[in-house]
């Protein structure tokens, strides 16, 4: 491969990274371009740690001779079989030794001393090269501090010196292209985890101007845990966070499954909105989320009772109204959320669940937006004075909750 070929591949990598091409596609394009120009690479892998609440990182694979899983996410590498494999890997060896690369001519008598080399040899590969490219402190995010890659060939001569020269010269460009795409993915993940999917999308589309908000009509959801203060005062301290996570997962997954967007977690409370062209559809989606939540709560409480852990219920207020949706805050700390009287009102409705002895209460406006078939399952629990609201409100609940 001459310098012109190397330059063309490097240019393609830069353009692919700038365009945001998928990481697995970048790796595949790189390997196929190398093969077309005479570099006998038959299998490759690239991986980087990431910043994600569940996964530790993402790996990308390519094989020139068979169909394989092109990408996968991996969890913690410090426990179980994953830890054993990691400690036996060439990447761990490079990380601990401080080296930049390690080679094993597995078809010519070199030791099969790293995880996966036996499989490569069985599949007919003769030579293996693993590399690590480290990021400086300013280029790291969380645990994402290295780009790992390995390449294998089935050539009878193994990798030639020229092959190694080309891989050493081009792999940094491959790392940069994949990192460019990965950074975009990480930004989306962080935004969605902390802002919610809809708010994250709007922020990433550039709607970050302070004070910029749009007026929308939405069904509003505010829920919190019943008897949370009592439970937190009496339960073991190390039970509180797992309990909050378990019930938050039931609430949030139900909202998302029904098409809603969680905007804020306030201690044990959750604020969410349901948007739709038709108000009735938005309210119906909120009720669907409530139904999903009750089933999840039944399953969760049954399991926690078996385990001898504290159980609780979720108090829920539902309302519909006009709100301002956008960026509110200071010049250096913004929150993408909803504000307006309707938001205050839905939180007050949720707080009345304790007084009314119901686990769900809905405003008359919310009920009026529903179809007649849906409102047949509702019953009034009377008129209540809500703190901070000028006039008493008639509140409704589900027949099943009123029984």
C-alpha cells in the first residue's frame, strides 16, 4: 500500500467521522478499504468505554469471511465471567504494562496466552496485533480514556512488515473517526437520561436559549410515593436508594411505554407530560401509563414482600392544561421543563390523594377531555380546596380505586 492509498483511507475516515457514520460501519469500511489495497486483514475489533447508566462500553467487530454480530454493548468488566475474560485479554495486558501494542504470531508458534486467541487460531488465523491509543485528560469522558483495537489475518505469511506499518499509521485516524461518532452518541445518552427524550431532542436540536419556551397543551402527571417519609425514617439506610430506584423504574417505564415524557425527578416525585394533537388522546395515554404502573407495582410489591423489604404505593395526580415548555434558569444553569399554573395544580391534586384516601385523582378538566367510554370508569370524590388554587376543584378517581 503506497502513501496515496494511505491518504485516501485516512481522508475517508475523517469524512466518515464528521458525517457521524455508525461505528461498526466505519470499522467495516476501513477494513474493506485495506483489503482492497492489499492489506490482508480478515478480522477486526474496536471498542471504547462509554458514559452510560447501564453499559460500560460498546464494541464493534468485522469479519471478512463470515457473518458475525457487528456491535454489542457490555456491562461491568469487574465482576463474573466478564472480569475473568478482561483480565486475560490483550487489552488489559496493554493497560497494565503501559505498552502500545502486542503481537502474537499464533500460526507460527507464539503462545496462545490471551483471551480469544485460541478461537482465532481454530478459525485459521495466523497473526494477531492488538493496540491501544490513549486519550489525554482533556479528551476523556467518564471511563472513556482509551481506544482499543485488534486485527487478525489468515494469510499464510501472517502480517508483513508493510502491513504493520500501515495499521500503525492508520489506526489513530480510525480511533478519531469512531470517537467522533461515539461522542455524539454519549451526548444524546446524557441528555436523554437527565432531561428526558423529548426535552433532550429539543436541546440537541439547538433550543438552548435562556427564556426560550413554547406554549403547549399537555396532559400532566405528578406522582410520589405513599408514606415515603415514614419508610425512610424506619428502613435501613442502605435500603432507601434501591427502593427509590425500584419504584422510579416502575413509574418511568410505564410513562415511557405509554408515550409520555418524564421531565423531572424531585426526590420520590415524578413530573411528566403527555403530548398529542388531540387532548383526549393525551389524557388516554396518561391513563394507559397509570394502568401499566399498577400492574408493575403489584409485581414489584409481591417480590419485595417475599424478600422482606418495605413496600409502598404511588399517589398520582392527573390534569390537563396550557404550560410553557422550554428553558428556564440562570445564564449558567438552565432547566428544560414546564411551568405555569397547571403544573402547580397537578402537584396539589397529587397531594390530595392522602386526604381523599385514593391512589389516583384527576381534575375535572382531565376527565372532560376523555371519551365517554373512558369516563364511564370514573367517579367523583367531591370538591376540594387546593392550596394556591383560587377555586375548589371537583376531583375524580377510578372506580377500582374508590372501591
